[in-house]
């Protein structure tokens, strides 16, 4: 029960972090000014630089949120795992079912939140790429991995997206393992 109390506190902490992030980063949406010919106005060079700065800042924030989510959910899963073995052996099937069900729901929630954060991060990175291309950046000076492939290969290896793939996999593997535990404890209940 103490483990479940810690888990509920962790879930509350995640909610607080996400709500605070949303409050700090909500921006008032304004419709773009449309010229009389109903097409969008082309940005001039200073506006493109401003957009590039905004995109980089948003990307940095989203990356921090993503790693915070990752860390909090790993901690919550670890607490759940400890809750299963508080006596040094497997708990009763009823306790195992409850803990495993919480683990499934926690891991699946982790997957959904993480997928959303990754989607935003990838969206911001694509915007950075478009803006750098529009500004005519030489590949050696670009931030975008799609433009500056040489530096990414040199400093991060040939697979710069591997950490993200592992992040996605961790939440899905966690969901699967907790579901397996749920089934095992359910079968022991009979």
C-alpha cells in the first residue's frame, strides 16, 4: 500500500509538471494576416530569424519536458516493482493484479504523453530545418540534423534518432511486461 501511495504521488507530480509547463508555454493564437489576394504573406528575413529563434527555444523546452517525463515514469515504474516484492517474495494474486493494473495504466499513459512530446519535438525540428533552408544556411552551420548530417554523424554516430526509438520502446515494453504480470497474477487467482 505504501508503494501505491508513492505511485499516486508520482502521478500527481507528473500532472503538476505538465500543467505548469502548459501554463508557462501557452501562447495566444492569432490568425495570420492575410493579404487581399488570400495567400499568406511571405516573411521577411528578420521575421524568419525571429521564427528560427522561437523554434529553437520551443524545441529546447520540449526536449526538457520529454526527458522529465521519461525520468518520472521510470521512477514510478521502479516504485511499482518494489511494491510487488516488499515481503521478499511475490505478493498475493489480488495485490499483484492491482499493482500490475496500475503498472499497465501508468506505462500506457507514459507512452501516450511521451509520443505527444516527441511529436512536438519532431515538428519543431522540421520547422527549424525549413527556416534554415529558407535562410540559406551552409550545412556546416545548421542545427537541423537533416541539413548538417556531417556533424551529427561525427558527434552522435550514424543513428542520431536511436535514443528516441529507445524511449518509445521503453514505454511499450513496460506496458507489455506489466500486462504479462497482470495475466500471470490473474491466472494464479483461480
